[in-house]
C-alpha cells in the first residue's frame, strides 16, 4: 500500500466511526451577570436551564458532565462557544453547576461523554419508580 491509500482508508474510517465524544478536564460555570445575554447559537443564556459552552462540539449536542470528585453528573445541551483554553474544556450553566456540586469551588475536574439523542429520548420515556409503584395491579 502506498501512503495515499493509507490516508484514504484512515479518512474513510473516520467517516464511518460511531464513537462518541469523551474528554476529561476542568469545567467552570457562567457568571450570573451573563443571564439573558445572547449565546453563540442565538439563544439567550438562562441560568436555570442545563446548557453549556464548548469550543468545538456542534450546537444542540447533548453532553453528560460528571464531576470526578463526587461522581455527580448532569446532561447539558451545547448552545454556546468558548475560546479554546488550556484550563477549561467546558463552561456550564449555573443550574448544571449546582447539580454537580461545582458552585462552591468554582471549577472542578470533569469527564464529558456525548449522549446520543435517541438514548436520551428513551431515558425520558422510562417511568419513574414512584409512578410504576403507584400503578394499581389487577
């Protein structure tokens, strides 16, 4: 095989890849003063929604952010851009930061895992345990 063939096969394999995005690094959260400002996607930042800024992931990508210190996780939607940084890989909304215990320290080591939309939709369709227990049996 020549070099061009190897490069072609490599590019072809990348296109057929079903691997999800994963990364580890530091996360921080948006300041309250940004509430209401427009994000790069055109939406207004809402500190009560589970959203995030990422340097390269496409808008509307769902990402599970897991705080490696305490194991708490939250799923956020990428709706903003951030500059590539040596320090942070993601900035999350205040609501997401609260969910994973990020507020007090301001930043934390996290793991990012892309969540496929159909997997997230299936998760939403599952009944809560309390709903299943409340259903009368005949």
